[in-house]
């Protein structure tokens, strides 16, 4: 926030009532003449004393279908000939010389339909408000500019801050940058859906739309406007007749259509222009309707382009999608972090889903317990609160696998200390290469394999599930979590014990 902020108006403070409302005869529109020129000269005086030579356009807006200004709308929104590239040059972060900045102030004073903040970061700002109220901020007191402003017949007043300083709608909302994670997710999404549409918005103008394929994502990326707001849509363009049928009874919508040459066009209309707009779809091969109501817009995810140095300076305020909210939460997680959550679902295929702060993470069966289990319900139940460790944070697929056993003591080192012990346990499974025997007196006790080469091959000996078998623990592979048993060595060990007794 700049330390010196002044409200500059043509309204004499002496002509205000007890509520501070102006009661004089000055009109609330520009005179397009000497008073307007005085405003511009005052801004120029502050610019000169502050010492800046260019200004940045911030949060640009242009009039849409509805016009609420006191003056009639103007073709080009007052920006004609100001930008070599036309309206494409009127974007957030665009640097303009002071002369162009003053012309933008003129267009805003005339309420021609274009509006923006003009700023030199940390040094200067000029904001045009309603009814010819102008706000100038500087890093310097600008005494000479104040004197010049008064000599021009205007009235400067010191304020604590401009009422048009940027303030986020939701200070807690974290903007998603179009960074490496975003582009990797977009590549993955396009591959999964075969075709996806990217909506690019850099002013309040109708958006630019791009059809994405696996082969053109990087080409499209290179053509995007700096600081643009991006929205990713799946299967936006549908059957033309179905798109027309989806038009609401009333309200502002954006109609998007694609012609046979692959060109994508969009226009913003309301119910009074639906008929004219849909007549343009005669040659369209696909079309779609997007509501301008935030609550009815449902892209997959959104992002904002950082500057070339990777810093996110654009200040777009958008309603975050579920994916955006997931992304913001995932940015707070790290591998190895311990989290608390509630079991929400146990899927038929065995995966356990856990709500951790509004995001659904997952636990695969092997990560539920160090001990063998038949089903997740042997360990957890829906509604149970658990503590688990984050195994990974997949920003591309937006997945977080958890481990419940990672926060529990690993019993395997204790099992390894039992190498050489002879125990008797039940046969739990018979396989072509041997039999499995439980070595602990508990239902979920560890099991070891008695390889066929380690089985008693006495004539007539048949082993069946449930039989008690005396075996020796001959090896514990901690890395592979395997226990090797031997029936023959158990017998040898027992006989040796008998001889020594």
C-alpha cells in the first residue's frame, strides 16, 4: 500500500452536506474539455514527481452485453488505436508508456466501457472511480503535484487508501498457477479424454477457446496471453441441436461453436439475442453453451499464467473448482507427513477411502496392517477416525496414498529374532511348492512357507489344511516380508535336543 494517497475531484468540498454528499452543480460526467484535461494534467504532474516512466495495466475489464455507464457506449471501449494488437494488448501486466496511460484515464473518465488499475509497483497508482472521482497514490508526498492540481481548479484530499485498491474476494483462496504441475495434469487429462477445451480469459471480453489434442498443447501454450486466466473443460462442444436446446429461458450465456475448419468462435448474448446468435450456428459442426453465472460454470480446473520469471502476479479472483480446492490442499501435504482422517468408504475391491480435511485419500490393503488380513474391515470400519502416514502426493492425478501400518510398530524385527526356534502351528494353505504354517497363536498371526524340499517325505504322510505341523524358523527376509520354515530341520533340532537331555 502506497503511503501517500489523494482523492482528486472537480467537486468543491465546500459544496457538501452534513453527510459528505456533493450538492453543487458539477455534472457527474466528463466535459470532454478543459476539466477533463485538468484531470489528465494533474495525473501527469504526480507521475513526473514520482519519477515513473511507464505503468502496468492491472485487472482490466471491458463492458459486456450490459452497459451501466452514464454516457452512451462507444465502439472499441475507448481503446481504439491505443494498442498495436488491438484489445489483445489490453491485458493484465501489459506495460504502457505514460502517454497511453493518460489516454486510458481519459477513456475511464468518459466511461467508455474499459476500466483498469494503472500501477507502477511500489511507486505509483491511479484509479478512476465513479462520477469523476480520481485516486492517485505515490511513494512520495508530491507537494509540487498537489500545488499544480490546485492551480488547475481541482481539489485534492489526503486519504489513508484508495477505495479501488485491489482486495481479494476471498483472502483464503489460493490461486492455482499454470506451472509444471498444471501442464502435466493437462497433458494427462487430454490423454484420458482424447479432446479437451481450454478457455483463455484475459479481460472481461468473451473468452478465446482452444481445442486441445496430445500434439498441440505446447503450441497452444506458447500462444496464450500473459497472465491469462485458464479454464479446462472436457467435451465442451456437443451436438449443435442439443446445444441450442440447452439455452436457458433468460440470462447471459456464452455460446461457443466450431466450424468445419476447426475455427472456434464465441459470443456473449442474453435471451433477446438468442435467435440471432443461434442462426450463426448453421455452419457449425459442434457447439456449446456456457453460463456466465459462476455457480453454473463447472470447468474441470482453472489456473492463472505466471509471468515469464515464474512469479504469479495476476490477481484474478475466480470461484475455485473442486480440483482447484484439492490442488490447494495437496500443496500443504508432503511425503512422510502424519495426517488424521475419517474412513468414508471401503470399496468392494479392497481399497479404503479416508477423508483428510475434505480431500479423499486412499489406503491399499497391504498398507492397512503389518499382519495378514482378508479384508479391510478386519482392521477399519466406516466412520472410524484413523491416523496414517502420507506415502506420496501425486499432483497430476490428484491422489494421495496413505499407510496405516507406517504409524504402527513394525513387528517383523521381532519375528526375525525367532530364527532357530521350533514351533508347532496349523497348516493354513497348501500350494504346489509347499505348505504355509501359522507360527503365532493368533488368528492374524504370521505365516511361513515350508518348501517341499523341507517337508517330511515319510511314506504315507499326507499333510492337510488344519493339521498341526512342527517346524523350525530357518530364515526371515525383512525386505520381502517372507518367513522360511523347515519340518525336517525341526525334527533334527528336536532329536539333537533329546540326545543332549
